[in-house]
């Protein structure tokens, strides 16, 4: 099958319930809710929707439940995303996260994995691999992604590995090494990178170039750093108009990075576009509510580089 998509995203498609509190409660107490909103989210859903908004032909592969909202599907379809592999699993609810935040910026989350927890027992979603040039392996079961990565390798597809927060409680050194050895790009924030180094027995992020060609380290307000055999690129954080909610900033960065990659920009400019897209997303609550267009992202990124 000829690749009709540039990007094939594997990861969670969640419903996020964002709940505002005066303060986080202590055990065995009750507290009043100040605000609550239901948002569309999940690492897979976020990256796919934002990338597609930026003009990246994208496919999305994920398992959702019988209660998956038609309006979420419609929002993904409106961006032109290939949803062949968005699979409803009978007898399960859609993955969900209840995110509790207080006025001081403290946060806690309770997550229901839904059918993603048993993905290793479900059928392999192969269309996204076959129909895409670059396969993004995000949150999900490493046993499942091992089979996806093996297929992608046989078909000579490029692989980006991005275990996100699940690197801390889903992966072992063995399962992590199995996937990073097949990848071309590795993404992680500072805490995730530290875990990756412990798994690989390496000391510095650039040491992961023993396994991949590109290492992308996101560092929040400090910007990001990209390592490759061409050297190290330091990317500044771009100033948003305001900061409303930083949830989803990392997913937005990845979408912007891919928007640059498909247009053959160098790694510095790909990182700059990632930073620009991330700066838009944090201006509003919700991970998909303020995704910019390509022109808006380029305009903001142009403050720091020529496009």
C-alpha cells in the first residue's frame, strides 16, 4: 500500500474531565468543585488533531469504548484525519482522565485506561502503519507496540518513540530497549529522559544517539534541546499571550515538530515550530482547544528564525 499519510499516530484517545478546586483534598474529606469541563484529549488524539490542523496528512490508531462521543469523532474527521484504525471495543468505556487542579497550580489525576489497558490482547491495527511514512508510538502497551514496531520495520517505515509519562510505570529496561532500538527519533521531557537513561545505562541525553538518530528533550519554560549526529540544537521557549493550562504542551510540540519535518525543515526549525505550536495550546484550557493554523504557527516562530 502506498503511504497516503505522512504521520501515523498510535496512542490514547481520551475524554479529559478537568475539575477546578480551591485546594486538593486530604484523604477522608470532602470538598466543593469550583468548575468542571469535559475536553477531548489523550496523547494520540492531541498529536493527531494538532498535526492535521497544521497540514500534516495524519492517521490515528487507538482503542476506544462504546461510549466514544460522536462529536469527538466528528472533530477528528473535520481535520481530515484517517480514522480507519480508531477502533471501538465492545464492553469497554473510552479511556478517561479526571484531572483535579487547585488555585495554586497543584494537580492530581485519576486515569481509566479503558480498552488500551488490554491492547496486547486485541487485534493489531495495521492500516496506520501501511498507510503512513512515519509511525509515532506514544502511550500504550509496550507488548502491543513491539508488534507494531516489528511490522513498521519490515515495511521500512520510520519510527518515533514517545512513551511519555508511561515510561515510569509501564516500561521495563527490556521493553524499553526493544522499542528504542527500532526507532529513529526519541522524545521525552526531563523526568522521562532521566528514566530512559537509567534503562539504557547511559549518562546524557545525547548518549541515546547510540540507539536513535535524533533525541528531542522538552524542558518546559526552558525550551527544548535536540541532539543528532549534526550536533546539539537549543530551542527557546516562545512566549505565549498568557498561560492558562500547560496540559498538552508536549503533544503540541510534537505536532509542530512533525509539521516542520514534512516540509523538510532542519531540526532547529522543526523544534522552533514545535515551541510555537506549544505556546498557542497553553493559552487556553484543554489540550486541543487552541491549536493554531500553519500560518499562525509560522508567524510566531518567525520571531526567532527565518521561514
